[in-house]
C-alpha cells in the first residue's frame, strides 16, 4: 500500500479552504497537537493546532490560549534541537 500524504482541509477566518499536510502529532501535558504544513505555500512554516477526538473523527482546533500555544511551540522547538544532535 502506498504511503500517501495525509491532507487536512480547514477553513480560515474568511471561510476559505486551506489545505495542510499532517507533518506530525505531538503530545504535551496529555493533550495531542498536530503539526501541519501548508500545501500551497512555499516555505517551512509549521502551523500548530489542537487535536481533539470526536468519536472516530479527529477535529483540528486553533489554539486560542497564548500560554498554551507558547508551551507547545517551545516543546516543538526543543524537539528539533534533539533531532540535530
């Protein structure tokens, strides 16, 4: 079976569909977060979204809490540092 990219579609604040590739899932403080890469934009900007499960479906939510966002962003940055060693 071919390993196909997992493409996630979300809506921005204007109702436009944005496609992301699921890059990774990390767990911070017993909460899962998705690291997403925009499909249609050049560059390596990673988007962080909170991952919640609704039955069998996964929901991707923006992280509205600045403190929570900073905690996850710091965790991800430190992951990168460990990969380079």
